[in-house]
C-alpha cells in the first residue's frame, strides 16, 4: 500500500489563541516522525462543514484535532470515501482515545461504525441523563470551570434535577417500554471523561453493546454513576446489558441524544452496526508526543 499523506484539521474557532502553538507542535513532531503532511485551518464552523466537498475525491489520513466531537465531525465528512480517519486527542473528553489505548497497537484498522438515523458514531451514543449531561454547554465548554471538573459539574447538576426519560427500546425481538435513567449504545469502552461504561466493546467485532439503566432514586443513581468508573455497574441489577447489531429507540416526543459528543434530536432513533465501514489510523507514539506539550 502506498504511503499516504496526513491532513491535519485544526479548528481555530475551537482552539482560539492556542492555534498557532498547536500548529507549530504538529509541524515539529511530524518532521521528527518523517510524515508527509498538510494542515487545514478552519476559522469558522462554516469552514469546517465545507470540508465535506474537499474529501469526496481525496485520499488522505484525515486527522481530527480535539475531543470526541471533533472526531465525529471528521468521520461524518469522510465516511464512504477513500480517506482514512485519524485523530489527536487534545479536547475535553478524549474517551475514544482511552479505549484505543487499551486495545490497539499502532497501525491501520478496519473499524465498525454505528449508524443512528443519518449520522455515524464511532465511540458511544447515549440517551437520557447521560445525553443531558454531555449536551449541556453551560458546563462542558465553560472556561470558568477547570477542564477536569466540567463533566463532574454537569453530572452533579443533572443528578439533582433529572426526573427520568420514557423510552421504548426494540432490540433482539424484545420490547422494553419504561422510564429510564439512561440508555447507552457502545462501540468502544469509555465516555464522560473516563467512565468505563462498556469494558468489553471492540471496534471491529460487528456488534454493539447496549446498557439499559432503570429509573432509580437519587441514591440508586449515585451508585450507578460512581460504579461506572471501574465498570462495576455491570453487577447492578438495575442495569440490563445486551449485545446486538440493531435496535430502535423511540418516544412520544422528540428528545436529544449525544453521539460522540454531538447532539442529535428525534422521536425515533434507528440504530445499526455497520461492520468495517471506516479505516482508522492509530499511532499511539505520535499522539503521546503531541500530548506531552503543555499548551499555554
């Protein structure tokens, strides 16, 4: 296979004053690793959306810089093309990286995707309290809160205010119709800045792991949330674990889901695994070198 050029996608609207420093690091480390590369800088969200036309006929290793949401936007721009997906996790979540760090050696992999209506997901989709937490910009991107505490701040707020979400889950010829604390559909292991919700997920096994968490009182919710850090929630009788290649989640009224850090709203989510839909480049050594730099 011919050696492919890396195309780094840097969003100035996200990194703001750190942009030039990040670009300089990319250039330095890429030269050290002998990479052939180009850099695209998007000044606005509209610029990033327009990239989809650029990728139609190209053949790059397209590299998202940022968190899981940045990966998802690049993924949905390149899926179905000859481009390879890559990423450098310097965002607020970086949960897809955590899972890959546990599971993958350096190399290029054929990775499964989850298709949710017309959107693709490579890590995790959640519905219920988890979606409310992940979608709440009052906390997740609040620069007045230390980055390491933003997700926990959102957890505390929604833990105190959440009243449940009624959902109908059609999966494996069964229908589960009730109020839930959360529903998680996983292709990889982590979400929520380090919660190990799906320890047995594999991005290339052709299946999704699904977790249905009953509506609980505050004490029960706290136990489940805290136990997700070390995956001991799987022993909780309020958590039903399923494995499937397709399911449907619906409700009487539209509600929001969180798809790899991105918001999606509907009253019906048709979900299926699409095996080996994208090629994924993972270079843990390169990523480590970039992440060693402390950005001002």
